[in-house]
């Protein structure tokens, strides 16, 4: 029996927009086994990113339960969530979100600042992460000196450097050309297959979704599953 | 400390803007250093004053003289351990710009009253024995290159001598210095007897008396006893502690401390606006980066601390540079105008105050942007990016 990494039960998320209440997610249930690679597709405003934010402890549900590993995220305080995120989840964004004032190496080291590792250990681990994504020779480059694909690789290295079990990717190839996008998606596949990372990826790109083990469609706040052939 | 690399990189994110802000901080603390040194010079007399020394002046004005005959009566007052006197000579050396304090007094009595002044005993004896003898402070000797054995002319703007002219000559018998780093030796002492014999008018008077009270004596009671003795006389007295005397003397130039405080208040208020604006812009420009930090697991408090540390760092860089430059300028000023404004000096307490202001101003300038950063909602901030 496959071990469950994350479980969402009866999750709803409602936002107040002016006088109107908008329900983005409605009574959503989702179970994510360890080692899964899920693509979530759907139209804009369907709740994909909201779902990702709930899984990553960036947001709390209006109703329902979000459990990742042993942690019940919906009941945790802000500081508990911060601490939990630093070791349990890695984020990969569409626009990389690297800090422009830091080199690739220092960007990757950022999550390790929250650990007890000293400077040399942080540097060693960041170097390993950069080697995994194939950018060991770009450690001293600033983001402005890297291509979009390289920036995204650095962002992936930053996401995996503290070895979290879960990676959440929000349109990770949305800003890249097809060829570079495929390289990034293959890298994610390797992380999933060889490094046992559970990956949840939001995408509009059907070709990107093909790299996942399964695809879920999000529409009007609910999920429908489509098995990949 | 492990976040400091990140802080340092963020401080220099916009080099021109940060440099200009640091320059404005530098100027503010340069002013602080200079004005503190000037303020200190004006109250230096009070700071180095001996708590057991009292000064007796004429009740109406320091300018009015007191009879020399008061000396024995003051000395006989209960609680008085020793007394001397001094007068304002008001001379200059060679050129009217070369002005410094010169005081006719009794050599032995004066140095007995001021133990913080160091002079070789043989020089003091030579000074006392030579009626035209004088001793000068180290600062004056260095400034004009005067040596022991020199005979120097002084032109008095107040006292014509027996010849009817204003030209007085003195033999330099010694050079004294002060063991108190805050004190001054930028003045000259000459024999009162010679001065008294040769001045054309004002004979039988002195400018003021200085006395030391006996250990354990009540200064206020001694002062009252002295003033009571001369009440209803043609020359009533006003006796106060040396510190109070120095403060009232400094206030003749205006309330320097208030002026200094007002100027610095205006400067630092402007500084807060400049630095606060820099920090606000800096935070506004990187909302998404701050949201990313929080996403990675940086707590609200960490983000607050990072932004505040950036603000304090900018203040410390500019402030320490300004303070250092100010200290250098004060050293230059001390050698250039020390004779006119003795005691010009940047005390350690001012440096500590400046350090506290740097940190306080850093917090004040950075607190609102830091709170804004701390309160960022990750989801909203990332959606806006």
C-alpha cells in the first residue's frame, strides 16, 4: 500500500472581494501518495494556485483539513507554518523569483540560513544542489547573467537544497521556450523518480502535464482526475 | 549574524541611492561631532571644575573688581582652606589676533589651588622670585614657539603701565600643563605684585577670588558666610561653586547647548525623512522578494529584523564615517583655535550618544517599512508580483 504524503479533506477556500464572497475551492478532497508527480490543469481562476498555496502552507482553508505528513496545516500558526515550510516543502515559481543581489550559490543557500548549518556546510550543500540541476559551474553568476532556463534550474536547486519531500511548482515552464521547458520538466521527472520527490505542478501546458504521473483538472473549485496514458 | 550577508547585499542594491543616503547621514553626524565639540568647549569649565573650589566675584558683574583687602577676610572665613585671586589682563602677543587668557595672580597660592596643573618646582620658584616672571601653558608655548627664558611682550587692551603705554614685558620662567585631558592650559599667569605696581589705575583690586573649602565643609554655608561678610558694602560679593561660575560665564555667549540641540534636532529630523524614504522605496521595490523569503520559511520576525538591520547598517556606515571625520576636524580645530576656544574636544560620552542616535535613527527610519514587510501576506504579495 502506497504511503500518503498529503491529504485534503472537504477543503473550501473563500475570498472576500469587496462585498462579494468568492468560493475558489469547494469541498475539495485530494490524496497525494509519496513519490507522486501530479499535474494540475484548468482555466485561470479555477483554483489551481490556491490549491498549491494550501498544500504549501502559504494559505489556510476556510473549511476542511490540509494534512501534509504529520502536520495539520490548517491548525498551525504563522510561525509554525514558516518553520514547517523551511524543511518540508520546496517552491518553484513561474518567474523563478531569485534574489537579484545574490549569486546562484547564495540564492540556493537561502533556505539553509534557517538551519543550524555553518557557512561551509551551507556552501557544500548548495554546491551539491547546483550540481544536481547541472549548474555547478554557474555558482558565482548572478541571476542577470543566466538564461531563463538556468534561472529556473537555480530556483529548483534552491527548492531541493534542504531536501524537502514535497515540491510545489507553479507554472514552472510558463516563461520558457519549448526546448528549455522540456529540459526543466525532465529535471523534475528525475527529481521525482531518482530523488523520491513528490511533485505537484500547476500548468496550463498539456505537454508539460504529460511529464507527470497523473493529471488533475481543476474547474470551479473542484478536481477531476485524468489518468495519463 | 548569518543574515548579515543578505542584509549587506540589500543595502547596496541601489548603490547611488544608498551612497547619497549615507552621505546625508555622514553630514548629519559630522555636524553632530563638530557641534558637540563646540558645546563641550563652552561647558568644559564646568566639567573640569573642582567641587571643593568656590569662586567669589563682584555681585553685580564679573567685570567689576573686588578689593584686595577681601583676601584675608575670605581666608579667615570658617571652612576656607586656601584662597587666591586672579584678574583679567586682556593682552595680546605681537598681533591683536594672538589673544589668549592672561591672569596676574600669586604664584604659590594659585598652583596650590589648582593641583591638576603640573609645573616643575624649580620653575614655579623662579616664577615667584622674578617680579617680571610669568609662566605659560603648554598649548600657548607650542602655538607661539615660546621657550623658558624668552622675554615676551604683551599689549594690554585694558591696563596701561607706569610708562603710560600698553606694552608689558614678561620673562617666561616656566611652562605648565594639565593632567586633566579635558582641561586647558591655553593661558598665562604673571606676578600680581608686578602688575599691581605698574598699572596706572585700579590699584588695590583683583578680578575675582578662588578658594578651596576644607574637606567636609558645606560649600553653600561657606559661600553664604563669605557673601554675608560683604553685604551692604560698596563691593558686595557673589560666591558660587566653580562649576556654577563656569556655566554662568559660558552663558554670556548665549545658551550654546540649546542652540546646538535645536540645530541637531532639525538635522536629524530631516535625516529621518531621507533615510525613511530610502527604506520605504527599498521595501516597496522588493515586495515579491520579501514574499519569497517568507515562502522559504523566514519568519515574520526575521523579515522585520532584516529590514531593520538594513536601516541601522546604513545609519552606522554614514554615522561612523561622519563621526570619524568630525573627530579628525576637531583635532585640527583644537590645534588651530584651541587658544581661543580651549577645551574643544570630542568626549567619549558624545561618541556613545552618537552611536545610540545612529541605532535609534536606524530603527525609527526603518520601523514602518519593516512592519510593512513583516505584515506582508505571501499569497497577496506573490500575486501582485
